[in-house]
C-alpha cells in the first residue's frame, strides 16, 4: 500500500480542496499557458510604445492658448440659471463669483459664466472650482472662464471607502484584488494608451494587454493553482473569441470608431491612429471584468463538484457545471445590458426625444458602436462558459470507482 501511495503521488498533483490532478492534463494545460505567456511577453516587448514619440505627440497638442494657466478659485456665490427661453434679466443669472486662490492673481475676485447645469448642481460658497486664465492682450486685463469643479476630495473619500469595504469583507482576497486592479490600470495607462497613440495595431494591443492583465489578476487574486489555471485558459479563449467577433462586426457594420467630440479631437491630432482598431481594442478590454468573473466561477464549480462527487463521470460533471453556468449567464447578461444602458442613458434620452425607432437610429455611429460592443462582448462571454467548463472537466481527475 505504501508503494501504491508513493506511485500515485508521483503521477498526481494535489490541487484545491484535496482534488488531485493527473500529470498529463496538468502538463498540457500548463504548457499551453506558458506558451501564451511567452507570446504575451514578446508582444509587450515588440509593441511597447516609443516613449519619445508618445511624448512628442502629447506635447504637440495644446489644451489651451500659449500662456494660459488654470488657477483654482474659491466660490463666493452662484446665481440661479438663466431662463431657457431668454426671458428675464440675463445679466443677473448664470454667473459664478469666486476669489482666485492660486497663481499670479491670487486674491482677485472674478465673475464667470457657467452652464445652467453647473449652476443647478449645488455649488455653494466655499467650494473650489478651476478657471482658465487667458493672459492680458492688447491692453486688456487677464480674462477668466470656468473650466470645471474641483472634486478630488469627495472622490478620494469614495475611493478609500471602496478599498476599506473590499478589504473588510473579502480580507486578503480583496486586498489582492485591489493590487490586481492597480496593475491593470498601469498596463492600460503605460502600455495601451501610448501604444495606440503611436500607431500600433489596436487588435494586437488589446489582445496582449488583456492577456497580461488576466495573468496578473487571476493568479494574484485567486492563487497559483490548477483551478485558477483552468479559469485563465477559459478567459483567454473568451478574449480570443471576443476579439475575432469584434474584428468581424466592426468591419461588417462599417463603423468608423469616431462617434463623439473626443474622436474628432483624436482624428485632428493623431495621424497614425487606426480608429476601427481602437474600437476593437475597446471591445476586447470592455468585457474583461465580467469574463473573469464567469470563468473563475465555472472552474470553481467544477472543482467543488468533483470534490463532492468523486465517482461522477466526466459527462455528468460537465452537465452539472453547465447548469450552474446557465444560471450565471442569465444574470450576467442582465449585468452587461444594464451597465451599457446606464452608461448610454443620455444617448437613449436623445433617441426618445427624436421619436424614432431604435432600428432607424442604428445607422448612427453612437448607437451602432454601443450595440456592437455589447453584443460582441456578450457572445464571447457566453461561449467562455462551456469552454471553461470543458477545460476544468478535462483537467480534474476522472470518476473513481465506488468501494
């Protein structure tokens, strides 16, 4: 008996919850993941943006006229918004009075025009706003205009509250998730955005960045295990499917990738940017969070089922895992739809205002992009469920004979 136990320990790898993984499926899965990791590292090296070129592009775009500065100012009073029909005294409404709190004109009292929605947003004495100061010209004093409201204080409070709640509830796992989130932000800020600005392929940038993020996020949050590796393999498959569908759908619908003022700004200053590739990259990255959630759940479900029913055959194990997956798909689809509906609520209001059907408005870039983004991400997400379930089912050991 001692010899038999030693032989099995040589063949199997003891994974999560006492579930053992045989050498062959472990080797196959890890070999694939190592190969993809090597390709991801190579992609990061080859696509890593030229810092000098990226800096030259950003410095060539002036946000304001030469000599303009952006001082902070403390609100003294806010007038009520002006009437939309132009009635009433237009000189006694829609203005914000403030005292400049930084820069050359510190202490100067100014009055600037603000949009109606800003005047109605609850600004009061003591709040901080940012102004645009245009330097004196032709004997005229410096001119001031409203830029935005200082919100860093409440945002920091919200961010700290979020971090504390995550760590308090999820403990170490939550802390590791926050670390993974930080790494994801660095990858997007330091790699994805500069690479796109310098003209790299949006598709390749999206695939490489997504793979790099998923390797770090999954292993740092859920630990180095075969269960996590199975989830990672399913995630990478889902990313590849989403990318393929994204490329086809963007080309088939003839979307340009430019749908708002930001796109127009990019088209005016960045010559090498491929806008359809940019949209494909956005489609791939947009689905990462939900895709990660679904795949780790499916891998965990299969592992738990195998641990609870070691005699269950693989076909029955896959079927049981898919029953869980179908419920998860249904709830996740709602999540995706509601997330896009919330993000595009202003656009939906415009549709309602125009009193035209959604089908008629699919010809517009704004609506078309949102529909393509939602559907491409959802298809990749749904197909990732059976793929991850199958990978996990083939990875865990086969059915044991009943004693």
